[in-house]
């Protein structure tokens, strides 16, 4: 396999800018070729591209519907390059581009033809970051954003987006980079949909919790009702406690001045009781 002898490039941390032309697959073939050529012209015209290429610290990877740039000097390099590209695209509204940036380990090879290529987590993650965006977005991984936060002039342009679920269920923390003139300040549609789904899930969870509470309350009421019905006193026993009809005869008081008349009051009470007992 002499013709396929490859020179290994050691594993190192790189700063990757991954780009993608939005709606590329829907364009006619001649337009696809035209927009790719225009994108290559714009990218090659940026100061960051030229500086890194002159220093020999840049790898260019065509992706069919975009281009991937691998920088090695600084995490600011791909960000500055993305802003330069975004500025140039204002003159080419027909070219809708989205960009993702991540810093991570990459390894590459240079084959016998002299063509360079790279692979690794840094490349894969940059693509996943880009996949979360829409046209005009410059999205950064949280790792890149934390590096840029060390520089005060970047801080006003970094805007937290939260997490986005990507391939294989991986969740990425994303930051949207934009200025007053460059980038896209809108929340990506993918994150909007995720937020709507999360809100709907919270509503369903709240409804299930409320339903469980209502069912539990109904069960308690049913148990209490059963116990009250099961152990209530018989109707006949209640009737025996209180006679259906009764008359109380209070003692008579002797209101005369003669105390000897007290026996008369007692006699009247006894007589009334005797007569009433005969009626019963």
C-alpha cells in the first residue's frame, strides 16, 4: 500500500469553524456550484484565513455544502473569521450560511497526494453545534464561550441559549454570538421547539400530579363514607334512647305563709303523676 502511505499528525487541541449553506440541497446543480465557489472566495478573503494559512497552521476541509476550517493558534481565530464571513455575506443575501465553533482534540493525516484531513471530537462537536442553528447564526459551544469570556471585548456579544439535544441524545450548552450588525439574534428554531416540548411535558406532569391528588381525595372520602355507613347505630336502638312521647311533672312550691300547707303541694304532685300514669 505504498501509494496510500500516510503521515500521522499528532493529537492536539484545535479551534474548529464548521459552516453549512442552508437550503443547499434544494438548489439546482449549477446554483450549488456557484454558491460554493462564492463561499470559498469569501472565506479565502478573510484576514484570519490568510494569516493562519501563511503561518501554516490552518487545515481546510470542503464538506460539499460548506467548508470546515481548523485553526490552532487561538480560540479567537475561528470567531473572528466567522464575523468576517458574516460581514461579507451582507453583500450576498442569496448565500444563507450557518456556523458552529468548538475547541477540542483533533488528529489528522496528510496522504501521498498532500491533501490534509482531520477527525476527532473537536470536528464532530463543531458540526453538532452548527446543526442547532439557522441561517445567519454563529453558535459557540459553552467551552469556547468560557474562553472568550476572559476577554472583556467579547462579553457583550455572548448570549446564553441553554441546552440543545443533538445526535445520540447528547445535550450541548450553546451560546449565540452576535453584534448589532452581525450574526442572528433570534433563538434557533430547534431550541424553540425543545422549549415548547419541555413546557408541554411540565404541563402534563402537573396535570398527572393534580389528577393523582384528586383521585386520592376521592378515595379518602369513599373510605370515610363506608366507615360511617358500616358502623352507624341501628335505627331501633336510637329510638329506645329517647321515648316517642313524655311529660315531666315539676314539684310544686308552697307559696302560702303557712308552712303546714307544704304537704298539700306534695299531694297535688303525687295525684297528677298517678293520673298521668293511668293514661299511659
